[in-house]
């Protein structure tokens, strides 16, 4: 179940926004990815939180839904969000200063138009007005609503959201008993989605079951328990390039990470590695826990993934790899990403980039472009991020003065030649690239003026 359109009215920095998501990716081979870029405060995260709010029905505790809605500050007392899905069903909700209510509708489209403001408050549900939870629980299965909906088993769809600020800490004490847990708990809360204790405990339990089955010579069952752990290890390795293995030790009874044959506690891992592990391990364990209506490989299920500022804590080398890995290992997912990184924007093909800009404190959609794989980072910085400079601010200031002197000299002001040459000497000490540019300009001016301007 993919999202086709997002409509916002008076949400955050958006007065009125219609955002259409063109189909991309290669279903079954590459996930569909939509990347949001723009200056700080242009509403990238707000878009993700608005989408999460529409999907928060059966997957969130009320308190976490409130945390999502708290982001939507606006001077207008009325705020409205509407999400159109590929099966032409709509979820919408409105937010006011006094109260926050979720709305929905499954009315069919009329002449291709979205049914606006036809939502029914779940607070007034009756035999003909189902609750938001029941509505979402059933439409995500592709089934019509029925009074016996809660008796139906299996899902065909899920949605999860992660903040860029994630970490992973060692667990002082593992428990042998496997705790029951809901794979949707906090799944759309962004900040609380990835929980260190739950991630480590889940992996440890899988390793423990594998060891028990192996000791009883049940090789096939042991391999089944290790399957999910191996998937997580491989995905992490594909991003960071290191040989990664989870190791369960008896004394002390704890889970460790082996990196290139060196065993480490999670507390001492680099922040970037903690971020990668917490995302991939948490997401895969949730997908594996869900009872699906089909028997696909755990990675092949359809779901929506919201990733806020995916580049935080990551070295540029890992920023270049994280989205391509996710796009490949979850081939049927629809992924929405916010980022400030040209390395992320330039890392994937078969995706779209949506650039936003602020004008008088209101954000508007500036441009939509295909993903930038194959383009240089300097071109991405200029065309996507609006950064035309190639050097630090001090050097760019010197270049502006350098070219001003050059133009003045071309107009016949020979008194500027000495100042120009002094500035050129200073700039050529900065590095090879600057020296090459300055040297080329000096040689060209020597030919034009018929004077020796070499340094």
C-alpha cells in the first residue's frame, strides 16, 4: 500500500501544499524512495511527521500520537492533513489549538478528485462509522471492514519511522525468558522507535535459541533461528564495510559485537555504527515479528519507512551507502527520507528529490528532480542545495576580490596590478586547486595585456 499524495493546510511552515509522489524504484528489486531536502526550518521533518500522523492509528500509543501532533505549530487555529493511497482511499485528520482529532474516510474518488473534508471523527463512531483503528487495520490488509475484523489474522502492510538521533547501549543483564512484545509499539514515534534494550534482547534470544537447537543436533531449526541475525549482520556489513558478527558470551552472560575479529561492547562503538545497527536491527526484528498474511521472505514485505535526517552521525563514505543498501534489501518498501547531505542525494538511482525553500517564513516546493546518482557532488550542491561555492567562505571572499581586481585591470586600471599580484601570492599558498585557478588567470591576463604577470 503506497502513498500517492500528501496535502497539508496550515501545518508547520506550510500554508497549503499538495505533494504528489511519482512512482519510482523497481518493485521486487529496488524500494521506492522519495528524498526531502531544503534549508533548516523548511519543513522536511514536518512532512515526515504528517505522514506518520496519518498512519498512527493502530500502531501508536495515544501519547506518541500527541508527540507527532505537537510539531504542527501554526498561527492559524485550523490545521489539516490528508494522505491519498494508491487504492484511492484517503486518511485525513485535523488539528486545532483546543483539541486534536483524527479523521478518516474511505469514500471512493469522484471524477478523480480527492473527497475533501469528508472525514468522520472517530469520537462519534457508530455501526456505520467505524473507528480510525479499525479502518486502518482493515484497509491495510486490502480487506473491507467487517464487525469481525479483530478476529482476522495477518497483515499485508506496516509503517515505521526513525529519527536520525539513534544510539545503542550495552545491556547489563540479559534475561533468558523471551518477552512478548508488539512489533508496532512506538513504531512511528521517531525518537523512541529504536530501543537499545529491546534490540539487544531480541538478538540475544535468537542466538540463545540457535545455540540450544544446535546442541541438540537440530541443525535446520538452529539455522532458522540464526537467519534473521545473519540478515542483520550482512546489511550492516554492506553499509560499513566491516566484518560484523553478534556474539553471545556466557561469562558474563551478555551480547557483544565482533568487528573484524575484535569483540567490543556496544557502549564503545562509534556513534555512526550505533546509528546503523539500531536502524537496521530494529527494523528487521519488527518485520520478522509481524504475523503476515503471506509467506514472503522477511525482507520482501511491503511497508512504509520514514527516515528523518538519515545522515546524522554518518561519515560521508557511509552516507553514500546507507540508502542504496536499504533500497536493495527492502525491495517492496516505500521510503521517505529527509537529509542535508549531497552524498545521500547522490547515492541512489530510481528515486525522486523534492527541494523546499522558505519565503517569508512559508515553505514552498521549489523543484522536483530525479535522483542524482551519476552527478558530481559539486553539481548536486549547486542544483539541489543551491550552494554554488566550492571553497570555504574566506577563500570565496578572496576570489570575489581577485576577480574584481582582474576586471578593473581589464578596464585599464593598471594601479590595481600590484594589489592583484599580492592577493594572488596569498591565495596560491592555500592549496593546489586554488593555485591552479589563480595561475591560469595570471597566464591568461599576461597574454591579453602583453605583460609578464608570473609570480
